[in-house]
C-alpha cells in the first residue's frame, strides 16, 4: 500500500532541502542572496538565484534556544540591545558563521525591501558594507493614507525595473520575462493556498491550531515562488478541510473552548510554554495578522499590480487599515479574545498596539491582554507574568460566555 | 467558612469569610511566595477567626504564588480577585488601582464585581511598591515614613525617569546638588502618580476610584493620585488584603453554587 506523505512531513523535508541546496549552491560557486521576508523574490527566482531569509533563520535559532550566543556577539560588537533581535541574531551569525540550530551560506548579494519595517534598511546596509557585496534596496515608505497612493506604486515599480537591470549586471544573465510571468503566477497561487488553508480555521471547532501556522510560515517565507511551496499549502489545505468537514478540532486530547487571535510575531524562545499555557485552558489561537501578510496577489505579468501588492503589505498600511482588518478577523473567526504580544524587537507593531487594542475593544467588546516578550531575545519574557495575563483573559472570556448563555436561556424562556 | 489567600512577591495575605459572607478575619505577613509567609498568614487568620482548618469549606488562592499553594480548591488571578474584593467592600467603585510589590494594575469593574478590562505594568518595577522601597532606601527612611516626609515638601521637584534604576541615580544626583529630602520624596510619589495616570487613561477609568495594595497605606500617594486624576481616590479598607478578600468571596460563591447544584441534583 502506498504511504501518503503528510503536509507536516513535506514541510520538514522542504525546509531541510531549502537550506541544504543553498549551502550546495554556495559550494558550487553560485550566487546566494540574503533577503527580507516579504520582498519581490519573483526576480531572484526568475534568475535562479538561491535565497535564504535571515528572519526565518533567526526564528529557527531562537526556537532551538541558541539565540543568546549571537545576540551577545552582536551586542559585543556595539549593536544596541534595543534593536530588533532578528537583526542582532543575524548580525551575530554573520560574524560567527555557525549555529548548532543549522547553517546558512554567506551571501553574495543583499536583497532588502522595507515594506516590513525600517530596521531592515540599516541592518542590510551594514551587512552589505561589512561583507563588501552589492545591496539591492526596495525603499517602501509607510502608507499613511488608507489607499495606496499612486506615487507609492510608481516608486516601487521603478525600483523593480531598476532591480532587474542590476540583477542582470550581477548575474551576467538576461532576464527571462516569460519565466518571470510563470514565477509570478506560481507565487500568487502559493499565496492563495496559504490564505485558503489558514481561512479554514474559521470552522468551529477550528481544525487548525495556530501554533502550527507559525511552523508552516517558514514555507511561505522561503518557498513562495516554488512549485513545492504551492503544493505543501494545497496539501495542508486538503488535510484541514477534511478535518473541518468531520468536525475535528485542533487537538486530540483537548476540546477547543475559546478562540483567540495572536497579534504580533511568535515568542520563539518560549514557543512551547506560550503554546502549552493556552492549550491547558482550551484556548486555541485560530488566527493572527500573518495570513494577511502574505496575501500578495496581482495579475500575471502586471508589474504595476506587483508593485502595489508589495507596497500594500499589512505592516506598511495605516492604523485605520490595521484596525479594520483585526475587526474583520474578530467577526470572521468568531473570536472570544485577543492576545497582544508586546514585542521588544518590533517597534513598528508595538508603536500602535495600545491604540489598536483600544479601537478593537470599542468596536467589538472582545477582551484582550498584552504581555511582554520578544521574538528571539529569551531575556525579555516572564513565564509567571504570561500565565497571569492569560488566566485573566480566560476569566474574562468565561464571564462573557456565561453571560451569553444566560441571555440565551432568558430569551428562550421569554 | 471560606478562605482566600493572596500570595504576592513580598507579602502573603489571608481573608476568612463566615457563613453570612461577612469578614471574620484578615492577616498580612510581610513574606511572599517561596517563604514561610503563606503558612504563617493562614495560621494567624484561622486563630483570629477562632476557626480550625476543618471549618474551611473552600479555599481560593491568588497572587503570583497561587500556583505553588497546594491546599487551594481553585486558583483565580489577582486581577479578578481585586475586582471582586473591592466590589464586595465598596459597591460604587468602578475603577481599582492596585499597586503591589512588583506590579501595578488598573482594573475596570463591571457587573457583580466582574473584570471589564485591565492594564498591568510592563516587565519593570516602574510605578510599583518596589520603586518606593528603593526611594525610601536612598532617602534614608523607612517605607512607612515616606508619606510623612513627602507631605512636608515645599518645592516641586520632578523625577523624570520611569525606570527604577535610573530614578535612583536621578534622586542621588538631586540630593547631591542640595535638594531637600522632602521635595525629592514628593517627586518620587508624583512619578508613580503620573505613571499610573497613563495606565488609568489606557483602561478608560471611571469614578469612583479606589486604591488597593500595600502602596494604598501611603496616605500621601492616595492624595497625589487623586490630584493627578482630578477625581477623588479612596483607599480601600484593608488595602493589602483586598485580593485575599476577593478570593474569599469567590470561595464563598463557588461553594454555594456547588451546594445549589447538589441540591438540584
């Protein structure tokens, strides 16, 4: 009998081969790029350039509890402990060049898009300068208006065209526009399957436990423009759909009692405790702002559409857009509560977090808590404080549920 | 009888309610989680209530040490317990400011003493009892004397640092440049009031406001908090034991509900 591979196995195999083939490419003398997580990777894929994503690598180092060594190295070099810990881990790695958590090849090219934050600009500039390699920078100013202004799209379009010329120079290859179209199409399909899969968590109970989504995220970051990337999300979607149709919830040994959203990046060094604390109370994290972050959709061969899609990345949109999106998530996913990760690393997300929380509470009445943590710096988290805040959220959700049941009983009586 | 125990970072508090839901005893021992404090407070309160361990029908534990207290029937967070305790003691209070040894929180109370919303300080001692302890040490007085010292202030000296460590150096430098101890003490109180004011604004505070926790024993802090908010702020009775009282009220309600369910069955 044929053994069917699961999406989880496929995920592990793909990540393994992603990093292995990048190391092999480097050994064979091919160009390797380091790139930001939501950059126009279509250009690199078209030119068959191997890419690794320092954010993903830093997250993996954090999750395997190896971040401190690199953070200390970066801070010892003079980087402030106030800057993003992904940056500190990666800058430290660029010096040490080996981690028990897994290695990446050193880059020949830096490819940076500031639609995710401003820190990446100086982080990647410093890498390029220190390593004496070319930097292709996509400068994506924050969109202060609700709609993406035309000048923003035109600015990005210009930078895409410029990057193509630069890449032709660096690789000494002609850019193949037919292949570019195919990669565009494939990248869009991968995003569509990622969104379709994560949307299945709308079912009650949700077939998806959101901490699994954090794991699958590695593929949407690293393999968006590859067939294998699309296939893993299609398979994941089918598995979740089957569970949803059968009414199977997120866990074998526990029932989903409450549904929450997680705002912000995972707390990678404390992933297990943050997850288990929720699970123990039957709290399932069904969604976050991540499904929307990789919803990068545009028509094949439409470079203006592509420019708009990258400029319109969730993290690059204004407060009204951000709150509107979370309000929609509260309603679509029928959330009972929200957990805000006040992430020392991410100034962009934290800066508006209090106001987002205030607006969401006013619009939906859904209770929420904020906890202190960091995406990779293990020093900035207290398990007891996390537990207290989660338990307080649970108590508020319990009260709301009891009130709803009471109202339901009363209206039936009436 | 029903017992609530609040095991904090620097003290342990116990409250006992009788069968009529009235307060039979409270006790506070200035030793927190991981010490002999919880046991001592428990024994003191039982003695004061004239009760034996077997007379206690239900125990609710709260505070940071709640998880390690094996004798509890249930654990409830200090956020819910403070809201419950205040609404049991003072029906009209809608916002609670609780300043304990290592954290500060502002809680908006809803119907039946339920938590509507709350905010807590970040992972930092700014705006907590620990901040005042450090200030008292630098000013060379006991924590109990800090309030009187600040009340004798004649000049306003702002302490601008929110971080306890930075504030300590700021205070030392103020004293070194000749500032009066009284004025610096008042500045430290005002720094807390401003910090808590920010939390009150975030939670959307509504009158009436009450203060709980050890810092509410500091009369001057309560007064300055009221001035900062432009609203009367009252210190809750038994301010340190409010969380334990709330836990005891929960113990009473849980036990009653269990009895009702048993009767229905």
